[in-house]
């Protein structure tokens, strides 16, 4: 295996494109290096992106936030403006692993690892986050269109994610992410729910609801958003939200939860998540 | 072997080494540099026995490549004591019997130091969350938490005197 640590995105893309063997992008390494050590991958080239300055910074502008692909969970949590604007996204990213893992893990890595249970992904989808993908050309892809199956992404050979963008926080908006795990910390989601919503005169005007760990890919559930748009999140709306979420699930049975259990929990958790997002948006 | 030549700083000492591109920083520390403090428990970032700091950030050295350390600053448990004088955390771990077999201890010490550097007066809950990435399979965690609380107190006193 060769190790390269380019200092520009262009150089990184060119290294990946030129490699005839198996090439991998190294961000935080908290998934990739585990796979390397367990002999699940046999790379010919690893391209470390953490020497590329643009990939290590969080930029705030009028259009929102641009989070470099190498930014660690710990550094997301330290960015006060980001925490204030998108608390749900930061909470989701900060739920991943221990402090040791937080020191390295990245949202772009969480996305490219493409686990159905990736914690930051439903929160990003709810927030309307986009991935800036660079290869021969530069393209912007909605986060929900990046993961195509367990461990599979829509990125072509030679492409990498340079940054994740989050829109500017509209007025009267809030987001939240909750996950259910059998223990209190350090586990993989049985169900994860990300919700972002915007109020107009106390009524939910816009909403995005995303579910994790209940299907081969994280889901954007439009029917669940529809169930709460136009409401003040009254009991009927919450029930409709729960039903839509449970109906959208297409989970597997595993040691963490059965299909039936996951479907039920998705609804329960969606209600709780929506309440937090609604309160953060200033709803009463 | 196509080695990677790395120049870095470990516990304030300039260090150079050559390692294979796929070798972990943990293996470099232990097998090339003779720094045996960091331990390999799981090798997958779950147990924290290999905890070190990299540019001030607490990380598992089993999930860092040796090649990544170029130009960085690393601290390990070997850098905690000043000469013969133990760090207050090390002293309190002994006084509180916060270790039995000792495999997890270097990781706990490094993680506890990282916590106290950021937060000199953590609550018990904060300590337990901060050490959630370190596993101990003999002592149980109460004695470790007590040792960290006692060391935090010692360090606050020390810093007041300064």
C-alpha cells in the first residue's frame, strides 16, 4: 500500500484517478482503518485528505455552512455558530463513538462509509445538506442521493467528497436528531430520526423527516413531512407522523431489534424528535 | 518494504522513523520506538487502551497510521510524569487502587488528562462520559472515577499556588 497526503483537492483527485489498483480516501479513519486492520480491504493506495486546508475548515457564509470533508466531530461541536444554527446535525455527528473517535471521525466519512445506521446522515438529510463531489468535474449532490445501498455510494471512481454544505438557517426553524440504542452510549442505532422544520405563524410550513437504520439506506420520508406540515404538531399530527414513519420502514431483524420493533420505535422516536425540533423553532 | 519516512514530535522530543504505509501509529510507538505505554486491546477503536493525543486531540493510536504523524505533535503516557515525579493522575490512580491488571491504565490516564486539560472541574457524569471510550475489565469504573476526581482537586490546588 502507498500512502499519499496531497495538499490540494486537485492533487487528491488526480492521485485517485491515476491509481490502477484499489484506492481509498482516508479522512478520520475510524471506519476505514478498522476495515484495513481486519483485512476487509486490501488497498493499493490511501489518499489522506487531512493536509488539504479547504477540507479542514468550517466556512460560514450568507448561503450557509461549508464543512470540509476532514473536519472532525470534535471540531464540529466546538463551532458555536454551527451548533446554534444546526443543533440536530451536530448532535447526530457528536453521538458517534467515544471522545477518541470524535477526535477523528468526519461527517463526510460517515456518509461515504454508507452504513444504513450512520447517525449523522438522517440529520444531514433532514437539514437539506448537500455533498460537494469532485472528480473530473465538480458536482453537488443531495445527501439522500449519495448512499445507494449498504456500503455503496453514487460516487464514481476518482471522485471524492470535498465538503458538506448546510443551508443558512431560515427564521423560525429547528432541527433535531434522536437515535435509539439498547445501551446509553457507544452503540449502533436501532432507529435514528432526523427532523428539520420551519414555522410560519406558529404553523409548520416546511418539514423534512429522515429515518436511519430501518432500511438498506437512510430514508427521506416525504409522507412523514406531509403529516405535520400545516399543523401545530397537535396529537393527531404526531400520530399521523408516527404512522407515516412506521410505514416507511423496511428494516431487517438483527440482534439489536426485530422488524416489528424497529417499525414501532421509528414512530415513537419521530414524535419525540419532532417535538424537540418544534420547540427549537419557537413553537408552543 | 516501501517505507514512509516520518519526522514528528513525541512527548516534546523530535523523532524520526521509517514505517510501512499501512502500519498503525500504535505499532510504530511500541515496536519501532520502544514506547510500550500505549496498549493494543481491540485494535478497532473500541477499548481506548492505545489512547494518545495527536496535536492535542485525544485519539486511538490503533486507528491512526504511522505515516499520518508527519509534522504532528504526539503525547503518550510516557510523557506524563516529570522525571521521577508522577503526574497527580498517576499518583491518585495508585492511591485509589484504580487499577488491577494495568492494561487499560495508560489509556485511562491519557484520556483523563485530556479531560482535565479542557475541564479542570468535571462532574462525575462528565468524567464518565469522557472515559466512555476506555474499557476496564477488572477494577470497575468507580475507583477510576474517584481517582480522576481526586487528581482534579490536586491539580486545581497546584494551579492556584502558581
